[in-house]
């Protein structure tokens, strides 16, 4: 009798702590549900007709996003590591007074060593260097590189380090990429610091990505993205001519808007700007997204654009994706989009990590934002809106090149997919808000 009595006690004890953890997880998930109230039937209604080229659109973008339009700013498009990393190194080496650098991904490989060496060289030369690494995104980093940068005189901090009391905000990461030299030249985009981003998307080991280099007044707003997070991480306020110099408008510069968002309850700035742009499209909409898991309201917005005659083309990763479950979840929206007349393409050669949107050949965005709830709601992000026909044409040219290396998913082909694929897509719906 004693054995039969004790055995249930041991079994109960064995499962007590997993049950407690599961209950805590469910409680956290439910308590955080307000942040995702839009995951249900809540959508958007523009309530008027806008054109992305009109002053009305500019004023709406400023008002809703709380970000001014910078006149006279130059934007240089950079595609893939062969263009992006030399520009990063050149920007760092050009700094004479200050360097501010923030990234989500800092992993391993020769390129991480080269970047660390370049940062150390400028720090040893007397440049004041601030480096901010997201604590989760940089977890794979060789920590001796942090020691080397610190020993060279750079100040390196982890953003939102993981602690027991921070677990509730574990998903609220900094997905921003910021590099600013002397407060005058800036860079942002999708690239991470790892070997995967090197090369020219020539094979599955070298990813496809897009970045930009900036000059002119908009660089001050990019610096603001860094100083905001540096203040949170260290309590230090960065100001003065070394970090925030006067920036004259560039003669050949155009209208540029730097929008930053932070996780929180309600609709974020980047979410609002994306919807505003999609709803204002009249001719064409070309979207490139590394992780495409739109919530119902954004699937509806894209479908409505296609139904009103907009040439909607969406480019997403194909078989080479680092998070296969995200691809499965995103495919759940394909049927509605194809029925509406949108065209869907899956990139074939390698992982597609670029994030861009071009509307009507005149307004474009490049940044860190993916088309999913993680970017729209859980991460701190950056998006650069550019009103410039030439820049839009460059993005469109690259989009067309990427389409040539992609596989189109037609309506007929999608209807013939197997029951396993359908079941997998349906099963991922419950997790959509966390992806």
C-alpha cells in the first residue's frame, strides 16, 4: 500500500513545476492580449482618398507618425553584402569625432572580425565610439570581440539584457540597425553583422538584403533612434555638436521621413504608415518582405488594393528561409490575395532578408521592418520613407531582378496544393501574433 501511495506523489511532484510554468505562460499571454487587439476583426478605414505624391499624404504621414519630412536629404541604395559592408567600413573609417552603432544581429564569421577591428581602430584613434547590441539578437556573438572593443576605448552595452524580472518583455527587442558617423552620415536597413550577409546573393550561403546610406537633415532623426535606445540602456543623454551637428539641406536631396516605432499597446508608427501607403496606392505596389505574416487587416488592405486595379506584387522568401514556420504561417494569406488579383513570388536562390515597399513609382520605404506582427508590434523598428522617382526606379529595377530569380505562385497552382500544406497553414494561425 505504501508503494501505491507514494508513486502518485512522485508523479505529481514531477509535473508540478512544468504545470506551473505552463500556467504562468498562459497567464502572460492572456494579460498581454490588449497589445494585439487588432488581431481579430479590427481593421482600418482611410475615410478619404489620398495620393502618395500629394501634400495631403505628406501631412498625414507626418501627423500619424509624429515624424517630420526632411527636405534636402540624400539616400543611396545599397544591395547585398558586396556593396553594403564596404560602405559600412568606409563610413566608420570616415568618423573623426563620434560613432554610434546599434544592431540586432551580431553573430560570427570573418566579417564580424573585420567590423570589430575597424571599430577598435577608430576608438584607439580617439573617436568616441558607442556600440549597442540587442541582448537576444547578439547572443551568438563571440564575447571576446566585446572585450576587444572595450579595451580599445569603445563603450559597448547590451540592450534589454535578459533577466528574470524582464521575461515579460523578452519579445520586445531592438530590431533597429543604426550607424552614424560624426552625426553627419548614417546607414540603416536590413543587414546583420554575420557571414550570411556577405557576398552578392550568389548561393544559399549568402543572403539577399537591402541597406541605405544617408546624408543631410534626416541623419539627425536616425541619430535620434540611437540616442533614444542609448538613454534607455545607459541613462546617458547624447547631445552636442559631436552627435547632433547642424545639417544643411543637400542641393540634390529630396523629401525623406525617418519613422521609428516602439512596442506598446495600440497601433505603432510603422504600422500606421504602411497602411496609409497601401490605402493610397493607385497604380502599383511592390512589396519585398523577409517575413510575411500579415494579420487579417493588412491582408484585407493588400487585397483591396488589388481589387481596385493596383498592380500588387509581393516578393517573399522561398525554400531557403531561416524560419520555415514563418513561411508556413504567411502562406495562409495567399488564397485571399490571389483571389483578389495580387501576384505572389517566392525567391529561390537564397534567403531573402530585404524589406522594402514601392508605391506608384514615386514613394518608397526601406528599413528594418518585416510585414508581420513581430515588427509591427513587438520590436522597436525603423522605416525610411522616400518621395523620389529616381530612388523608386532603382528599387523597382532591383525588384524586377529579384522577380526573375523567383517562382510565381499562381491561383491555379495554389488551389492544387495538398491537404498537409493546408493543415499546416491553418495550424499556424493561432501563433500569428507572435511571429
